[in-house]
C-alpha cells in the first residue's frame, strides 16, 4: 500500500503538478485510515499464522473487524467462512454468523444454501432451523416446503437435548401458520390449520420433554389466534392453565390482566389483580400498585375498599417477615439489609438474604442453622459466596429432583427403570436416551422425581445390578455457588444471610466420585486434534473445567463443571468425526485401559 501511494504521488508530480497539493491532501484523507486498517489486519493475519490458526486469535480478529466503522461486510463474511472452515462445529460462530447475515442482509439476498450448510454442521441449535423457515417464508415458498423443514428438525432428533432450542423451531413454524391467515373467522381453513399445528406442537413438546415451555411461547400464539377469532373463553382457559404452573410469577399475572383488560371484561381484570395480590409473588409491590390504580380508574368504592384491605395485609405480611428475620439476626450483630430476591427462576423456594455489618457477625449467625422459625419451619443457614454467584437463568425448575443413571445394559428397557426407581418416589419424567444410528439406547437415562428428597433416596440404587450391568446413579443438581439460609415451607423455602467477605471454598473439598461423574473419555482421537478443537466441539454442551490429551491411550479426557452437561455431551457426540475418524465416548476408566495397537 505504501508503494502504491508513493507511485501515485510520483505520477501526480509528473502529470498534474499544478494541482499536486490539492490532490494529495484529498488522497491522504483516504490513504491514512486505509493504511491503519491494513496494518491492523496484517497484524492479525500474522498472529493467526503464528498461532497455527488458533480459535482465540480468530475471535480477536473477528471482534476487531466487527467494531470497525463502517463495517466491511464482505471481509467479515470471508472471515466467518475462514473461521468455520477451521472450526465447522463452533456453536457460537454459527449463531453469530447467522445473526450477522440476518442483520446486514435482506432475506432475499441470503443464499438458501447457507442455511442448509448451517443445519448440516450445527443441527442441535434451533437458530439455523428457525431462520431457514424465515427465509423460505420471505421468499414465498409453498407451505409444504416449510412444513418439510419443520418435520426434518423433528425427525433428526438433534434438538431433543434442549427444550428451548426445540421451541425456537416450533415457534417459527407456528408463527408462519398464523401469519398466513387471511380471514379471521372460526370456519377459515387457515385458522383451523394453525390451531391444529399449535395444539399438536404443544402435545409433542410434552411427549418429548415430559414438561412444557417455561415461557409459554406456543400457548401465547394460540391465545392470540383464539382472541382474533373471538373465542375469548378458550383463550381465557389457556391463561388460567398457564397460571396454574406460574402461580408465583408476577409477569404472567400482569400479562393475563393486560389481555383481559383489552379483550375481556373489566370485572375479570380486577379479579385477576385481586387474586394475584393474595399470592406469594416474586414482585408483589408492583401488583399492589397496579391493582390500586386500576380499581381507582375502573372500580366502585366497594371494590376500592376491598383492594385497600388486601394490599394493606400484603404489605404488612412482607414487613412482618422482614421484622421477624431482623429480630432473629440482631442477636448476632447489626443487620444492614433484608432482601427478598425474585422467584422467577425457581418458584419452589421462599428465601431472603440478610446482610450483616461485619463478616464475623455473619459467621456467628450460622448458629441459627436448624432452629425453628414461627414454630413450624426449620431454618437452614449458610454463608452466601457472592464471588461465585451463579446466573439464575440457568437455574432449573427440576433442581435437586433429577438423577442421571448410566452404564445401563442394552437389555434394560424404560419399563425396567420405572419398576426399579418408582419405589423411591413419584416419577415425573423418565427419559431413556436413544441412539439415532441404532435400535439401542445409549446407556443413559434422566429421571425427575416430585421432590428432592425422593431423588436423594434414589441414590441408594447406585451400584445395583440391572441385567448384569452395575448401574451408576448420580444427582443432576448443579453445584451451588451461593450458600443461603433456607426455611422449608412444604415445597417452598426461605433463604438468608450474606457475608461481606466470604471465604473461598476449598476446591479439594469436591468428592472424587463427583469429578469422575463429570468426566468423559474420548477414544480413537486422531493425534492431529489439539485441545482447542476438542473444546470448540464439547463446549456447546456446557462449561468445561479442563481438557487433558492422552495420546498414550489414543484419546483425551474432558471434565465438565456439571454432571448433566457431561451426560448431554456423551449422548450427542458419541460417533462424532474428527478428521473423518469417528470417536467413541467412554468412561475415563475405559479410556485408561485402552492400549493402542
């Protein structure tokens, strides 16, 4: 570039010297920024080459390119393609590339083959399937073609590992069915087709995952269709079913209230807020405020007096509990704050945090552990470690109630497992993981019990024999990064106490069998595959603690942070091909016993 600029300067000197200064000033304005970008790109290319095209260097290069203004769209696409050529199964890169293409291009300009390729390389994410449906809809493909894509996503089975990924595709498909409706009446074929598809998708979801979508995305589409055709009673019935599951979540009560206010009856809307105010909600103050304002706006004096009474009792109850907690903990020091966090991600608990003035006061309050609260609730008191705070969005409603059974004999069936494990408690779901490439299951099974106590008792089945195989039974409950104070209230709890200077956990405290259960052995791994490539494939299923290459056993060991993530990876990646060579997912013991020829 420097030579080109120098040659241009010489050319202007020889052939347009009178205008040299004006031309070169204008040229410099173009040249200098271009030179800076050229040098930066040259630096990143050198870093890539020296690192043998490491994933981390690609990401640095890509992030730099994405932050340039204006963006060089074609160069960014080329960089994405280069990255995917080296790391074709990178979940994050595929998702980022798809989102970038959608953001920067019109759907008509995106090549359909791009989505076909993304599905082929990254079939376990709902995003490429979803956008493939979108592009076909944008390009006015017939219904049958979009339906075929939806059916492919189901028959492949690649989305069955995560309900959210599966719902993304079903939402795109059902949304399309709704958008193609031209006349909103109950007798319209398009309306009936959309309703049937939504009801079928909701049932399919329950059959596959033995649960429902926590966000109720498909149900909300169905509500909107019933509303548009005037079937208010049917829409209201769906809202009531949603609230049976999300009784403590403010957002669903308010969404139901907003819908009722616009499409239903005012008295019903008032009753919704009244009923919500009587529940133990994650954000009761917001409901109290909206309830009072709405009754003032639309209600009678009698309704207002009733609302004031309910709200007053609700606020007094919150204050009563806070005062009682403060009174208890004041015996051990100065209470700075009592805080009730949202129950949005785990409505089974009732908990609060108590912040003490000094760390030693928080430690002293641990003596409350096991004492009775209000003569009927047993307190569980621990120190909260804020430095290891876990994202609540990852918290599962089945936390503590799910177990994983491994090393299951191919002779064992789902009924055999039900017979064995039903004696420990009520089974909510049983998922024996099948191998798509054979008629056998993969030797893994997930079981969810009604309570955590039942799941705990089921661990007694560990090391029992089932059809000549010694099965392994572990709890899928994630490691807690927060310690809390818990008060049991049937199926709900109250938590508390927050240390201002928490002690770090001793990593040696982890039991050996826990680490063993979170570790996978990779067998028949080509010796050209490095740790970066392994991480890129396996991190799609969860956070990884470490990866250890074991060329002496023709493989590697991958240790996940959570048992359930290890199970998902084992289920999905057995038979995956590195450099055209299929790997096997085995136990670490099996890997270490393997002796390459």
